[in-house]
C-alpha cells in the first residue's frame, strides 16, 4: 500500500473531524500492513446538531457517527465522557457515554472496510473500548490489561482493523466495566454486507437494551446494583420518551436489538409473526429464519428481527412486566386485598399526605400522579405513564409503539398520530352489569 501525502488528504465525506495538520508517521500494524498513524489524532470536537441521524440505520433516539476517509481508511473518533442525560422528561442524570450521548453514536461501515477509530478519554479514570463480536487481531480487542494498556485520562488511543464480517454488533468499555457500563457507556457497531441484503430492507431500526439504578431522588446511576434496577431502557430512554417506530404498510422492517443490560429480555412485538433473521453471527441463511412473536435477547447478545408491516398501532416491549414499568420500590409491602380504611387517617398524623393505595391493584397510581395530588421525590419518574387514544397506557420502561400506516410516505419517520381503526374493529363495551351473561365457571 502506497501512502502519499496527497492521498492522506481528507476525502469528500470528511466534515466532522478536524484534520491534524502534522505529517503522518508510518507504522506497521500486526498484519504487516503499513498504516498511517497521524502524529496527532484529530482533536477539535465538532458540535453536531442534535437532530443528526445520518445513517442507513435508524438508531432509536440516537445517531450515526460521521466518518472521514483517509487514504481509503474510514476514520472515526470516539470521546469517552460524562454526559447530562434525560431518560424521559422529569428524569435526568449525570451519565457516562461517548461524544455527548448515551448510548454513544452508532458506527456504521461496510464489510471489507478498513476502519481506524480514535478513542479519547475525558473521564477521570482509565478506560478501553472492546469491539463486541468483531473478528479482529487480538491486540485490537480492547481488553484493558490483557490486550492493551488502559487509556488513561486525557490520552487518545487508536484502534485499526479490517471488517471481515457483517451484522449487528456493539462496543463498550473493558475497564472498570461494572461502573462504566452501569453509567451508560455503550454503542452499536453495524456492518452492512458487502454484497447487499439478500432481501431488501425498507426500514432498519436499532437499539441497545440497558438498565440504570437511578434511585428515586438521585441524579447519578448507582453502579453497585446487579438486579433491582430503577430504569429499563431502549437506548437509554424509557417510555414515553422512546421514539415511535414508524413504517408504511407492506414495508420490510428490521429491528436490531443488542443487550448490554444485566438481565435477559424477551422482546415482544404485537401484530405480526416476525422472523428472527440474524444474531451475533450476522444475517443468517434464509433456511434458518424462524417465526416468533417473542425473542429472548440474552445479556451480551444481538438479535435481528424482520417482518412485513401491517397497519395499526402495535405495542413493542420487553415481556418482563417490571421492565415495562418505571422506578418502583422493590421492597414495598403487598397491599393487594388489604382494607386500609382507618389506617390512612392514623398514618397521615405521622406522614402528612400519606395515601393508602393498592387494594385493588396498582392502576390507580397513574391517576393519582396525573391529577397532581401525589408527588414523588424530585427527578423521579412515575411508575406508569403515557396517554393513549383510549386512556392511560400505564407503562414506563422498555415499551414503545410501532405505528404502521397505508399512507406513511417512504422514508418518513414522523409520528403519524394514533391509528384510525376501521369501523367495528375495536373491542367495545356491551354491558355494565357484573352478572352479565351466563359464562361457565369452575367450582372449587
Ligand atoms: Cu426486560
């Protein structure tokens, strides 16, 4: 490979990163390739518009990292740093992420590309990046202490390798992982097949499942929690702040799902039998596609699902019921069936504003929150929120809606509003008498 000064100039697509003016030094990589190692990594941060999406893939609530071409190599620059993040209106926290967001920007490239990724550490402790699922030289694998020295605060490292596969993959730190991942450090790494898709995709969505222990009233995720998380997120957002997925009837839709949380998540889509078409090994041969309505995405796994869109408003969520809800005390006593009359007045003497709830279920929580007479701690989301066309949706975590419309223009991701059901196609009330009808019932 011939390296000249001229072909190290910025390619046409290079706009985000500010080029270092220094003459690049030449170095040998592990495979014996001569590669340019800029004496200085691009350092000036460019601020991009928050609405930037810029990829083939639609990262829910996220964005794709612009790259620059440098002598045929795709260059990216990740910055590990603290970010002020909003999980949903009413809940913000100081998280850690990359380039101003959690998750960090999605890296998109094509099978066969050579990529060079600069990583600058603006945290107060050392970090690394592991390219999860990628086939690469051992020294590029990003495991702190094992395959490389850690990237100390203020330092920039460079990773460089060739993409020898396609599929949905991820990146995350492999240094003080328990803390760095618990605070939101992660991102998607999507490699498109060189030969194109065997079946064309009209809409290509992607997100990472995660969890945060943002205890009520606090503003920094607690890294010590292993299971009882407060916020269960798609791309670090909770319902109703998770973007709606939109499609036109008949379009082929893919949803790429990665899991960097501490639980497995049975991801469930209403309205269709989707096909599981890919995993960590990329898109599978068609004979291996299988129809499901729920697919478990295990910790550390990737799954791609595809389907042909049918009109309607379809719930899309994790099937672990607690994961679709917002923050809750996991140690609350069970008040189901408990007659609390008389108790409320007594407790109010000690705890002004105390409200007895839960005898008939938890549904009343949302009414109390919505009517404004029950206030939680500051910076804390309600457990169940969201208004649908027929009432409260009572969700708050890993839940969003797939909206499919006959008239949605191709490439238009704007929310079309609620579905207008054809006449006579909505479940309806036929009686208000609890003793209505004569249904067969089993006797004890
Ligand atoms: Cu779940």
